[in-house]
C-alpha cells in the first residue's frame, strides 16, 4: 500500500506525520519504506536518522542537436510546449533549464538530428533507519525542475508492504509527481484560515487526480472549526486529529520523532494506521 | 533597415512596451520607406515560460534586423544574437518617439542582456 502525504500549505506537519507513521508502522513488524519526495528540502532524515548505504546521481534527459544533420526546419521548436527551443537562421538553440524532458522534439525531428543526453540534477540517498527502508532525493541548488528527481526517488523505492511518500507542499507539478499512483493520499492541515485555504486547493487537486484521500488535522485544538465544517459539507473523512502540544514542538526542535517523544501522538498515529488499514473504508 | 519595436498597441502612437518577450505587439518599421506592420505577440504574452526565446524567434522570422525595446533578458538576447538581430534597449515614450531617437543614433546597440530573466 502506498500512502502519500501532502498538504497544500507548508509547515502543517507532513514530515512529522510521515516519519512518525513510518516508524509506528515498522514497529508493528510491517515492512515499511519511507520516501522523502520533498527533494528541494528533504528533512525526514533529521528525524529518522538513516544510515545511508549508497548514493546515486539523478539525471534528467535533455536534447542535443547534431548541427551536421539539422536543417533548421523548426518542427522541434513548434512541438516544444515549454518554449525551450528556438530555431533562428542557421542555428537551433536549446535552453535546457526550460526543458521538461518530454522527448517531443526527438519524435518530430524528420532528420533524426536530436538525441538525448543525461544531465545530473541531484542525487539519491538510499539506506535504512532501523527496520525502515529509507530513500531521499536531493535536488541540486539552482535546478528549477524537481519532478524528474521525485520520479527517481519513486523508481528507486524498495518493495514494501507499506510505502510512505513524504511529498512537497503546494499543488503543482512536484506534488502531482509525488502523489501520482498512490493508493491513499493524506492531506495534513491545521485549523487556521491559511490551512483551510490551502486544504481546499489540495482537495481540488486530489479530486482532479481521482485519488482516494482523507484529512489529518494537526494542532487540532488550536485555531477555529472551519476545517471541520468544510470537511463535513464536502463529505471528506477526517482520519486523525493530532492535538496541539508544546512537547511535539520541543521534540521536533531536537530532531526527535513526535511519535516516540510524545505518547499521545503515538496513540493517534496508531489510530490512523488502524483507520487506513487495507480494506478499511476511507 | 527593418527594426522591430515592442509596443502596447498596434500603431505608431502606441506607448513602447518596455517588456520584450511579453510585449503586446511588435511593430516592424522600415526606416528607409517609413512603412510599418503590426505583429501580435499574444501567444507569447500568455506563455507560462520561454516567452523571450519564442518572441525572439518570431522577430527573426518576420525579418527584423534590429530590436528596439525597454529591456531584454539573457535567453532572449542569446536567441536574437543567434539570428543576427541587433538589440537596442532603453526605449520609452511612443513608438514614433522611440523610432526618432533610434534614427538619430541615440539608442546604441547593446552587447549583452540588460536585465535578468523574469525581471518584471
């Protein structure tokens, strides 16, 4: 079972939930893999403290034009949805930072003048954290496009009974790459106008992708009740509520897992695992 | 000489559009004959990315030998350079006024982009 954890809003507790969920599930004897898909700022490792066993480069494919074959017909430039290719006079220019590696230019080139080369954009770090399998992607600083790195993390994932995907915030391409193909999406929110606003966006995203999803309300006894009202009106299941507790923030600041440091959080995480066990109705 | 001027409207009295890639129109003017034509840039105006590159390609395609605009970023500059189009920046006022300044030689060509990408 693949469970993706996203939120819309940043700072709602995705990593806190994802790392605790992974650890609690593994302590039940299940084979669990934790994937840090937040490749621009992966920090699940701060809490899980994995032993990294190997590192691999992550590449993205970018087109290169063979000037001896290119007739400057301009078909590749017309085909590129990302405006990354310009055919001017006797030159075909490729701006690789805009390229989404779709391969469209190769398909349309009648002269077979384009080939793809691998450009390094980051690295994979693969290891174990106790019984947990651990994979994280780290995008190079200055690299604009994270989806290929997120894809690499998912591809490198070891087989497991339960796979936890810690996704980036937002609702655009990186998150979509992260949550795509999951069996269940957990949307972490907080009961504030900000949390609710971005939860609505995340719900729209989940529905557009036709993903099964539920909500986890973090810091549940703070803020207001609008998140509950929204979920009731929209018939969205709230799968867990994690109370606001200074002890969680203190554990976080020390790099400790919330579920290990704060017993009532462990209890809530256990309840959440029960609520989402295979076959349970979400 | 054919010079393309970025404009907010389609005639000579329109204000110069200081943006290159996301200019509303390109007015292609022949400095010898005084003839001009307006070229819509709405496709690049709304592009999510790469507007400067694609606008530069369009400029080359319509046969301009020079561009007169407010600012040009690095990718647009590289594309214009590859197409042998001279780049003149700092234009302001109406297209007519900018063209007069240009004709008088008061807007010299630049040898590199004068702004970063996505400056506005």
